[in-house]
């Protein structure tokens, strides 16, 4: 699948010191330092293309973009892979509800997503892989799981025995009761007759009437969602043979912690005998005017609608970075106005020849980002700098600050 265009990243002067990046790790339930490496392997779960790109999506991909930008600025390479679930129940349900062809819906939404990511200055993944194009990888992965004794059939569908992974549950930390409840809410089928364990997850769905199916050694059908990500990540992130973990970062919204990330990690563990990700990083949900933003409430705010109505994409970027990425946040008109005012003032001060000192500020920005992407602190530091500059303080280098903000925060002015 074609990714979106590359984003220009200015370089940052080598006199600045980049501390190791620490991130909130869902698996360890703590903020942990990501060990310094020459290359990082990061997998971030992509969208199912039927309601792209709402602000919840944007907030997630912006957060991982900050991680990507920070790690690259330290001189490391980041191998970044993202999937797109271009066949799944929710996509078929939406296409059927709207009376349109599912492929047409998927293609149009994928195009929109790419253009939104480009507009928001998000660095594209090296590999952007669709579920359909990954079917050969998925069937191979199912074969490996079968050899490990972790697969059984219910009718013509195939299921993964979750407890074949001795670590099952260690990434999401839920009780069995909570797991069952969330599994049912998020596309799982705990009640299905014939399953050995209610939490066992579907890896291959045999073709249903009036639904698409693809030929495979497992019969005509389509992949389950969790195995899709497991197969894509392990194929395209080229895990090292001798490292403790197959990849460095598995990322996504907090609604993917369970079952999605737990299941993918379990399938990776059982099929390779090795642990999947060292870090599981999750972003908070975005709510609107005090309510959760969700499909069912019909209150999604889309990046493309905001941009069409005249909002500068960099304002959206600033607004989403003004809060803590790990916590649930609210979107409202006031936040948008605050971000607009902030960006206007920043632009004015960066356009002057003289401004308040910038060297210490840049080092402090780097320090704040290294501390679990403390963008709240970054915006507070910038607000102080804007205030001092507007009072006539001198001694700074506005060009260098502008390049740093572009490189690390993706704010291109
Ligand atoms: Zn995924």
C-alpha cells in the first residue's frame, strides 16, 4: 500500500544534548527509559478505513510522530510500520449501512487518511501495509501457530488458544472478568459455542454469504484483526535474532490495549518463542464537549472538516499537543482558539530578527520531550518565551528555534 509523502525534517545543532527517551509503558505500568539503540522498531496500529480521520486518530498518530521525531533527532534510525485494516466487520457493516461498495469506501477513506496525515506533517511509515495484501503473511503465521499447537477450528473458522502464551494478560493487566467484558464490547465473541476458552481469538474467518473471501490453505476466507498486525509487524520490522524483544514499541490508542495488543503479542510470542514488544505505548481518547468522541454517539470531529472550514492544520497539531498524550482529553472550541492564539503569537515572535534567548530554551524543550513527551511543559516554556520576546528581550536565534520546533514538534511555520 502506498504511504504518504515524506516530510522534510530540519537538523538540530549538535551542541544540544538528547537524554534517553522515557515513555509510559502499559506492560510495566510505569514510565521507563527506552535504551539507546542505533535502530528502533516501531509498529503503530492503523485505522479501519471508514471514519478517517477523526481527532482521536489524529491525536494517536501525532503522539507516535513525536516519538519518531525525537528518536531520529538523537541520530538513531526508526523503522516505522503501520497497517491499515482494509477488510474487517466494521468496514463491511458501514458499507452495507450506507449502500456502497466496501472497496470503494475503503479506498476513499484511505486516500483521505493519507492526505490528512500529510496535512498534519506526520512522518510517513516506511511500510504501510493493508490487511488484504498481508493475507499470505497471515496464512503463514497461522501455520506457525498450528505447528505450535495453538490453533483449532470451530466450523470452518480458526481460533488461537490464548493460554498457549504463558505471558497472556501481562500486557493489559485485567482480571478474567474484565477481559471477558471488554472482549465482548470490542469485536470478540466470548459466547460462541465450540470455543475451548471464551477469550480465544479468531485468526481466520471462513467466507460468509455476500462477504468477500480470499483463497488460502485454510480455505476461502479473511484474516482476523489481531493476527493481521502480528504478521505485518514481524515481517516488516525485521526483528533482530539476538535481542530480548522482537520489536521496541507497539503503539496505538488506549482502546487497543485489550484485546488487540494482548492478542497480537500472544500470537507473536507463541509463533516465535520470543517476547513481542519491549514497550506498549498507548494514547488517551479524545472527547468532545464533555462526552467521549465515538461513532455511536455520532459526534466525531474530522481533520478534513476542520481544515475545510479554514483551520490551519498546525493549529490542530498544537491543540492536540497541549495536553498529556497518555490521558483522555477534551476537544472544544476553546482549545482550538487557545491553540490559534498561541500559534499566531509564536509566528509573530519567530518572524522578528530579535527575540529572547533560545539556546537554553531549546535544551529545556528537548529535556521536557525526553520526559514521557511532556508537551504541556514545552508549551508552557514557549509561552514564557513569547511573553519575554514581546517585551523586547534579545539574544536569541529565531531561525534556530523555528527549525527545532519543526524537527521535534512538527510545527512548520
Ligand atoms: Zn493492530
